[in-house]
C-alpha cells in the first residue's frame, strides 16, 4: 500500500529571517513528485531551519509558503528523519519502529515492520534496546521507522552525517532502495551524498542564501562512488562551497 | 551486588567502636559497647518490634503518599502554565521553612498518633520528588518532541509515551533522595510528640538512662532505613532497566 503521492510541492518565501539573522532571499524551489531534492550547504547556513519549517516544526513562521500541486495541505503528509536517530531508549527496536502507531493509538502493522527490519539486516535485533546497537544499526532502525509512517514526502536532515564513511555509503544505498519512489527533501553538507542521491541539487551558501538554478546530475540514484563523472563534480562542488565560505569568513 | 566489601567496612567500624571503649574508658552510659547494644536489642526485642512497626508504617505510608503526590503535582505544573507561574514560587518558598519547625504545629493539629508523623514524612519527601520529576518533564529531548509532532501525536499521547518515560530517570533520583529522608520525618515527628514509635522509644530510654536500649533502637532504625532504601532502589532499577544511569549506579 503506497501513499498517494501524485503531487509536487513548491516552497517560496520572499525573505526569511530567523531571529536577527537574515537567512534566505527569494527562496524558491520545488520538490517534484517522486524526486529527491538535495539542499547542499555548509553548516550554519540555515538548511536545518528551512527543513524544520517545511516539517511544520517551527511555530509562527508565516512567510514561507509550501504549496502542494493538488491543493491539499502538506501538513500530515510528511515524515521526518533527523541527524540524531531519536530512538527512544526504553523501547525495543520493533517498538521504536512502530512508535508512530502507538502515538496515534493505532494498531501497528507488525508484519510490515518485521519485513522492513529484515530487509535492513536487523531481524535478529528486534527485541534489543537501542543502546545495544551501533550507530549504523540505529540509523537503519530510524530509517525503517520513517518508512513505516508511510507518508508521501520524506524530509531528511543530514541523516547519515554521524556515520563513518563506509556505513554512510551503505546507508545511502539502503535509503535509495527503500525510499526510491517517494518525494524526498534531503539536507546534507556532503557533496558526495548530494551527487549520489539527488535528482536536483540546490547549493546553499552565502548570507543571505540566494537560490540559483539547481544542478541536475546524470544517471539514476544511488550513483556509484566509482563514477568518474561523479568524482569530478564532487571536486567542483567542494571548490564552489569552500570559495563561498572563504568569502563568508572574510 | 558485592556484599563482602560493605560488610568488611561495617565490621571494622564495630571494632573501632570497641577499641574506643577499651582505650578511652568511656562509661557505658555515654557509649555502650557493641555487644551490650545487641544484648539490649535481644532482651527488649518485643518492645522494640512494636515501636519499630509503628515507625516503619509511618515511613512507608509517608513515602507512598509523597511518591503519589509529587509526580501528580509535577504533571500539573508542567502541563498548565498558570499553575507553574502561581504555584512554583510558593513551592520553592515553602522549602525555606525548615520542616522540623513545623513538627510541633503538625502534632498540635493532627494529634499524637501516626497521622502527624506521616504528614511530616510526606512534607519532607514531597519536594525532592516533585522537583526532580518536574525537571525531567521539562527537559525532554526536543528531538523526541519534534518526532512526535511529525507523527501526528496528540499532546496527551506525547506525554504518556514520551515525556513521562523520558522523565523517569530524573524521578528515580528524586525518589532515592526522598527514601533516604523519609525516616527523618517520622523520627522528628515522634520526638516532638508521640507515645509510640522508635523516636519515642529513644527519648524514653534516654530519660531512664537506658543508653543501650537507645542505641538498640537506633540500630534497628538504621537497619529499617537501609532495607527501605535498597528495596526502593531495586524496584527503580527493575523499572528503569533501559536507563544508562541505572547501569552507572550499579554498586
């Protein structure tokens, strides 16, 4: 049972300040249906704030308009995966995965959860508490929990940034596999991650950030790490980002 | 739990106690030797048991009532902002009054019986439990709350499934402190005015120069306090098997 996701989302704001900090100017980008949109930028540029606004986690922000092409509200159609896995330490892996159902006082789909946990290689850990798991395993549980929410739009805030390089690449493959047909907004500071997973990549740099035409990498996700084209683009993105941040420091 | 090490310390202390008596020649009405304390405890076992039961009931009932009242007030405080603004300062100020000073008033109002002692114990226990649980409820990981929000959780289900369990380790430390303090409330209440309980027995024995009985009562009181503490601690440990604090506090 797939969620109905026949819609794109356009996100617009003339200017967005958070507190005294002027973050974005002429913010305007689209999450196309079934595509992965990446926001790539250095830490502190306001990516997380933007994602949290889209996820309806920042109260009293009126000037950012997220409009769905089917004219229904976006609220309630997103699921959220943060940098921190946010597993509840008192719940087993299986109960963590079914947390959303419990919070809504609904019966969770256990067999689907078990199935997904098996797909990410955690079938022998379903009764374990999170603190027994490694960082990569915990993030896989968080990914399964996100998928179990069965929402058309998935918002991910640097979900793999705390993992080691090898685990990160594996997690990107798993995520691309399991969330391949969803509309995804992925925030990252890792050009490689954006190039592997993004259908369109917006570079966020400077203050305030100005949105320019996104980069559209070739091929299908997850793109191979050995792809020479990808490596070349990664180098050029790194150069662009580091130039921008040098200007920022000056 | 390794019982050998604390037992070794205890035996050493008793030996030092005996040594002090041998070396300094203190009269037994100032410091009775350990053996005669145990002798007195056995000789007056029936009387000590009667009074110990009274004190034990006061401690346990006080602890139970305080443990029920504390978290419920903490929930109200954290849930209703007006309650927090109006009541929190009062709660803090109330702690400026030494609870011991209230003992005579409580005895005056609630009588010589157990009720005034239970009230004392509750008063002493209430604040650490309330403050600790309130703190825990206030400091829920914001990430958990974000997650619950995006999952479409209602306020009450977020409370029941996330905020309360997340606050339990803080509540547990408050309860541990409270359990250690519960005997104080009961004993002070008994000192101020009562005709039963270990506190009464100690005063009574003191007045009749039965210092060994006084020490025997003290010994039993300490034993009860220790048993109460370890029972509560074991219960909390079982309840909070998942908490990293539980593992850190492992003796």
